[in-house]
C-alpha cells in the first residue's frame, strides 16, 4: 500500500487552517497518524511517500518505484483518516480477480484505489497533478461497494476536519 503525504494542503490553509492538513489534530492525533495506524492495522505492507512532489502522479510513480516488486498497490491519500482497515483488505482481496478496484460508498468513488501488477509500467509513467485516472480508464475499474464513509471523507478544509472529528467521536468510523 502506498500512502501519499506529499500535497501542499493549500485548500486547508485557505479555509483557515493554521498548519498542513496532515499535521492538523483529529481527536488529539495528526490526521496522517490516523491514516497510517489504519493502514498498518490492515496487516498489508505500507510505504509512505512524503516530501516535495510535483503532483499526485509523481507521488504515485515514486511509491511504485520504491515497491516495484509488489504484486499490486493500494493508493491511499494520507488525508483519509477514517478509512477502515476492512476496506483496505476488501480492495486488496478484490485485486486478486480484477486489474483496478475502486471502492464506492453512498454512490461516491473513494480510496484506496487498487492496482494490480499489470498496471506497473503505466503507474511508473505518471507525472504531474493528474493522478492515476488515465490508468483507471485504460484498464477499467471494478467498482466495489463498501460500507465505509471513511473511504470518501477526506480532510481538505477545516470544515472537513470538524466533520471527521464528529464522525470519529460518534463512533461512526
């Protein structure tokens, strides 16, 4: 699994945040800590991509390059602190039968997006801000219905952070 922690978080700062969104506190812990705890709790191998990056495409390519021998990758943005370990496992399991897997909750596409090893060369060619939409389109995506609002609830603004805190404290993770 590749956890992406390279973005600038400009929308969060523009919304009134005083720190980078991944360092913002959610129930006393940084947002990224929540995401990493869940990723590790899944039992899947985790590779964190952080530092400066020209965009999501570059970050994904860097993560794949660092784990090039993997049988596949789950690409999980670091700003999804409420995603459930079960969702990560369901996407990983579904990759045994499908080339690209996208979780869906409440009619919305979420994360992590799973890519089998058949996508390796295409993922390594990614660059800029576009992400892996071109790879998803090329191979077609298996939409996997999950009961996990955490796969669609990202933290891009101060409002999103407050909403995530409400979900977390209400035990609706």
